[in-house]
């Protein structure tokens, strides 16, 4: 088997502790995920027991305060986690298993002590689930124009509206929900923590997807749902800041997952080319094929270097919005290129379900759209440049 780790650039940002975490997590993925991921993908679900097992190795708790049951870790530990989970070749595992990574941070940074004590510990133990409910049928990436509204009624909010494409939405016990409590634009948005079992909350599974089959995706409907005002996360009409604060880690995670998925495609293509014979010689001996591998690695390494520098800048509080936006775009474009080229090398065998490359190829678009589409992020970067 080709050693794909031999192609990984050495980085000054990773120490022995990060490498030990990588080896620990790799053993977990190889034991608890990779052997079963084909079946999970075909069944369009993940087993409930996966969350407690992930908690047993510290995966769910990584980077959260110890007072809530968290495990110390920096941004590079989180990147390692995204990379190692991506090695199974099913992006839906990372998306669903780690969805609390985008749903909990607003609560952690802006929520009341009472909400934190109630919700964070059981989520980190894998006993309860939380999802982020931002996207709406009419809005997509246009967060400033969301329509799901919440009106004050004494000590409660009354919430009505719809959210869609909510990762983990069918399993969630709570939704960190963006609602309109004020006027138009950014200044009228608040975040509310809505228990999923509240009367008036219904949900519908979205199963007919191109990729991420094993990750549950849902539409959530709120019909005059009464939510205590104490469930407000942050200040009323000040919810946009927590949402934006959340984008950094989400986009870094997507980028890391895309880089490692690109490596998986390169690995499978090389292994196939080393054993496949065409026109009397190994496929890997054809110059045109070897050049494909070189071009794939070139893009992977460039994106890895950009990712490392952006992660370091985030750690130092110096990460620019434009760089994060362009990193995410570069990572998804690298994934699209590597997935396509791997399919070309492997040929018809890659068109059959069951291989990592086939699954990754189907998941290119969800990565390019989720967390901010390529078009939205390029425009954001250009505006940050003052153009």
C-alpha cells in the first residue's frame, strides 16, 4: 500500500503531542469507523453508539473547557481530528459526528452559565445532541436576510418559520437557532437555543441526497413555538456576531477535511495505477498518469501550507476574513480536482459504489456550497480587499 503520509509536508506548527493525537485517533477510526462506513452510508445513518465511543477517546470533548468535561487542545488538534475522520472517505461521518463543533461554540462563548451547565456536558459525553439551525429555504448563505422570526411575549419568545439542510437535525435534542427579533439586516438577528421536543417543533428527514448519505439532514419547522427568553444566546438583536465568530472554526474544519480527502483520492489512484496494467505495462509507468499524481500533490501541498498558516493566524488572533474565505475556496477546488483526476485514473471501477474515491466525488459539491459557497466567499474576499 502506498504510504500517503510520506507526501505530507513537515510543519513547524505540529509538535509531538499533535502527532500522538493523530496516531490515537487513527487507531480509533480504523477500529470503529472504517470497517463499517460502507454499511452506514448505504443505511443512511450512523449508529447511536458512535458518539459515546468517540467521547471515550476524547474526540467530542476536544478543545472545550475542562469544567464542562472538555479536553485541552488547540486549533491544530482540531485540524488533525478533521483530517483523520476524513480518511474513512465518507464526509458524512465528520459532518454529523462533529456537528456540535458548530452548534456549541455560540453557547460556550455567549450563553448563560445555566444553559452551559445544562447542555454542554451531556453533548460532550455523547449522550445528547445539538445542531446549528441557520439556513432557510429562501436564504442559503444570505444570513442577514433570514425570515424565521421570534416575537417577545412576556418572558418568552414565540418562534415561527422554517430551517433546512440542518446537519444532525433529526437526532438533535437542541437547536442553536438564528431568528429575526428586530428589523431588517444584521442588526435584527438573535440566537435562541430551542429544545427539539418543544410543542410546535416538527422535522422532516432529507434523505435523497447526492452525498453525505450517512449524515442525517433535516428541515425543521417552528409553528408558534414558545421559548423562554432565558434561552437567548448573547444579547437580543446581537446574534450576528456569534454566527460570524463561528465561521472561522467551521471553515478551517471544512478545509482540513477537504485536504485529507484529496490525499485519499491520490492514495487510491496511485495504488490502483501501481497494480493495473495497460498496453503491456503498469498504469503508473505511463507519463501522463504520473503527471496527474504530481499535479494532485502540488495542489494538496499548496493548500496544506495555506491551511497551516491560516490556523496559526487564527491561534494568534490575526486571521483575516479574506484569507479564511479564500482558503476554503482553494480547499474545495483542490478536492474537486483531485477527486476528478482519481476517477479518471481508476476508471470504471471508481464509478461503482463502495470505494472511498466514489463517495468523495459525490461529496465535492456539498463542500463547495456548505459553510459559504465559493461565489459568496470570493465576493467576501474581494470586498475585504477594498475593491
